C-alpha cells in the first residue's frame, strides 16, 4: 500500500500553521503595550500605598514628640534640645516622603494617560483592520426579521487507494458549503413564528467525487425548507423539510473538531471507491456505503415536535414521509468543572428487510484543561442477515495557543460491523487539528484518516488513506 511520506505530511502541517501566524491581528503590539502600562500603574499604586503608610507613621511619631515638649521637666533642657532636633529631622523626612508621594502620583497619572492613548491607538487599529459592516438586509414584511448566513468549506484531499495517489479538490461534506435565509416574527413574548430556506451550493462534494469522476459541478440542492412555531412554554413545532427528530443524536460532540472529523467518518471522502487487491481494479463500493453511523433519518419532509427543556432534558418526535418516524431524548448539563451532552434516538426507516434503528452518543468536556471524550454507537436491525452496527470513540484536547482563537486536537477510532453486508467489517482511525480565527468566522484544519474494509468473500480490497487540508469561512 502506498502512503504519503513524512516529508509531505510535514509540509502540510507547516503550511496550516503558517496560515495561522499570518492571520494574527496587526494591533497585537499595541495590546501588549497596554498590558505593560497597566502593570506599571499597578506597581506605582502599590508603592504609593506603602509610602503613604510610612508618612502617616512619621506624622504620628512627630505628634508624640511635640506633646512631650509642651510639658518638659524643669531639669530637662538638654532633653528638649534633643527632641527639637528630632522634630526637625522628622519634618525633613516628611517633606522628602511627601515629594516621593507627589512624584509617584504624577508618574501614575502619566502612565494612565499613556495607557489611555495606547488603548485608543489599539482600538483605532482594530477598527481599521476590521471595520464594522453595515447590515442592510431587510424583509419584505414589516414585522418579519430576515437574516442571511452560511459558509464556504473547501478542502484538498490527497488520497492513496492502494494503487494511485492523487489530489481531489472537494467541498467538505462534514459541513458542506451552504447559504441560509431565516425569517422570524415575534408574535408575543412567548411565541415566535419562523421560516427557513437553506441551500447547498457545493461543487465537487466529497460524497460524490471518486477516481472515475473527479469533477462534479452544479451541486445545488435543498437542505431545509420549513416553517416553525416556537413557544417557550409549550415547545416547538416544525413543518417541512428539515432534520428528523433523531438526526444528530449519534453525533453529540464537544471536541470542536466536527468541521473535519465526527462520528460519520465517511463524510471526508465518502465517494472514493475501494480497489481490489488481486488486480487493482476499482470496485463499485464507496466509502460512504461501507461506513455508516445510523444517525436518525437525516433531512426529510416531516412534521416534528420538540418539548421545552426541563432540567436539561428535551424530547423530540417526528412523523416522516413514506410512513417513517423517529424520536429522540436530548440532554445537556454543566457543573463541577465539566460540561456534558448526550442523546439517544430510535427510528423506523421503513425499508425492506430492515427493522428499527437505534443510536446514542455522549460527550464530556473538562473545562479547565480542555480534555474531552466522545462516544457513539448505532445499530440497525435486519431481517435476513446479521444486524449492522457502529462503534465510535474520540479523545480530544481543546486549548488556546494564540489570542485570536482556540486550537482543537483529536484522535478517533471507528468500527463498523456487517456493513454493507454481513460479510464486511470496517474500521477507521483518524487524527485531526483545527485552528479557529474567532473574530473572522474562519476555521482551518488538517486531517489524516485510514479506511480499512475486511471481507469474508472475494474480492479483498486495499485500504484507503486520506490527508485532508482545508478551511471554512462563515458569513
């Protein structure tokens, strides 16, 4: 099996980190200057407090000496002279201390003025770098608020299929490029009317591109077209094409690496075909058929209801076209330095020779260290062959190396059994890094993933390895 050299991987890693350094804000030096001035001011203030305390002690001592002079003993002329000298020395010390206090106050005032000027310069630089954009989107209806959002998510996949190594320029199916139009109207304090149209605009989707067809344009499809009625007291009702009730219940994840790596591991290069070992010819079996996460019923035409959230729990249910349905229980909580989310789902896909589908996931994040764990499982009942299943585990670390955004790392392992047939078992291992540029809505990422499929029947197939590098820019 061919593989990329360590040198190529090193170049990819250096490239993605280089992008991060080039995107650092131009006003970082001004911010550092402000922090240094603030430190100087705090030090001056502490020195002033110590000097003021010493000044008060000297004044108290002077008062005690003066009181002794007012009632001297008859034979204490020499003692009076000594005390008068002491008073003179104390007065000189008081004058010196007062001068130091005045100078400290002056220095602190000057430092505060300089800090204020530096902060003003930094804010001006920040405004220059990122001038606010005037929002001009308006709705055709007076009482309806319209918003437009979305992102572009492009990647280069370098794929070794056991015979050839090639680069594929794809739209990342982990979070495909899209545009969203959302309208909301607040009917009462409790009730909000909503509508949404979300479209995929993703030429060369990773789920479609393969060795035989590397250029697939005009991928323009509906993701969501729905209306909603959302009540804080009674829950949310959704009608139209959108997420089924259990979709996402297998992919609860706090690692922040989902843009390139989550339970549906096939999304990165799902269209790539496995190649036979005996003669290196391509099969008709793609990665996204061999690896499944059994995550609800995806995006479908349905009517869906979600309850309000009670103590972190929420229940959802959906009736789907073609006599299908699914339901899910969702949960989220936070405490003792941890954040956790989880879900379980049940679906009836109404397919021949197929029974019910079950899934669940859980993710835990330690907020101080950024260490996190994600687990997922799915099962699909089948009538005439063994049930298909999936197990997924991920270890992650979320940290902040740079002021402009967090950095996320992860390693994961996937095991898919009896998929697509009871004679097939697949496994995948992956490692990824994601760098966030929070003020600019931008993520850049690097991934290595291995797909391996063990078959009890002929033909046996080569492993597929993928290195993916790319970025997502939100708007």
